[in-house]
C-alpha cells in the first residue's frame, strides 16, 4: 500500500470511528465530562450505586424528600438525609405493620420496594403522582435499592466510621421533636444515637405519652402507655410507640418516674434520655398532633 493511500485510509477510519462513537453516545447533552448524567439544576450528580449514600443522594433526597419531610411526611416517614435510614431499616410500615419498610436481606418483603413497584396491598405507587404527573422510578433505580437491601441494608460508610470512633454517646435526632406539629398521629417517636445501644438495658426503661391541656401550667388530660424497642437491624435507633393512637392535641413523651433516665451503648457509655421539665421528669419529646380535616 503506497504511503499516500495509507494516510488517506487511516484518516477515513478515524472519521468513521468518531462518527460511530457519536452515534452510540448521542449528542452528549445531559452528560458531564466523564459521561455521567448531570442532575437537576445542572449539578453533576454522582453515579447511582447500591450503597446507602448513593441512594440517599440520587433518589431519597431529590425525589422522595420533596414530600417525605417534616411534620407533613406521609405515614411519618421522613426521607431526608438526617432521618431516612433510622425510619426505614427494621421499622414496620404503618400501612401494613406486618411488613418492614426495609427488611435487610429481603427486598421482596420490604415495603419500600412494593410501593415503588406499585404492588403494595395498600395505597398507591410511589413517588406520589407517578406515572401521571411525574415519572416513576426506573427498573434500574429500583434495582439499586433492591441490591442494597439484598446486601443487608448497611448504613452509610460515614455513619459506620463515626459510630466506631470514641466520641461520647449522644442523641443525633428525635422525630418528632422541638415543638413540631405533625398532621397525623405518629406511629412512634424515633430517638437516634451515634452509637449502637445496649438493648439488654431496655427493661430498665419505660415511658408514656402525656396529653396536655392548653394552660400556662401543664395539666395532664390523658396518659398513654408506651412501648420502647430497638430493631435488631438498626441498634442506633430507639423507637417509642404509643399503646393506642394519639388523638389531636399537645403531647410530651416522658420517662416514667420509676424508670432510669440514662441509656447505655454497647460500650457502657451513658447519656440522659430526655431533659428535666418543671416537675423534674425527663421529657424526651414535645409535639402537637393537628386535627385531621
């Protein structure tokens, strides 16, 4: 092959290769320099993978927490970064309490997957409005959540690292709390910690919900017993469930006077469970249940 023909042939092959690459890749619109999708608003979102950080960043925060946040979160399920893991993993769904929202190792029997696929026995498919007013999650997106659950639904790696450090035991969040208003009776109050709890000590603790009359001095109108429990799937979240549904009104969750107000982690560190009120009782949470329309 003469040199001129060889050079022309090489140029033709290169041009053809670039054309084929462009045809396969499309216009490139919506992709960053590495070929990854650019997220809403032009931000370059990290690629979705089967770990909690990625699922939170790419699905729960931008899609689900639009509705599932704050006191109006449907079924009390808040999917913001601070609370989603503790309210999902090992926690019974409110619509079908016999099914966990996330059952580690078993995506088929995890309620979140049933809701995302539109096959749950109760309610409608999530995200709300899919498929009419907004897209449903794709099979690929759901597949990553399924794989995370199959892998045991581990927490974020940063959370695991923080729990392994020697920082003192502390409460990281309480839901609901801080004089919040919720638009439905909460199925439980969730108290999250930075370390795994010593569940063998739970028998030394008990609490109850007090419904208070609107007055300058708190007057207890009703008292509802509570059950304290920790899921074996998530030892950093203490759940406190009322024995019956709370009616509308102003409530506080109080540690029983005969109960210990110190809770321990598996290393033996302790932290107060609640803060003293005007009567010296330890109050874990104070919130309002709004009257339903």
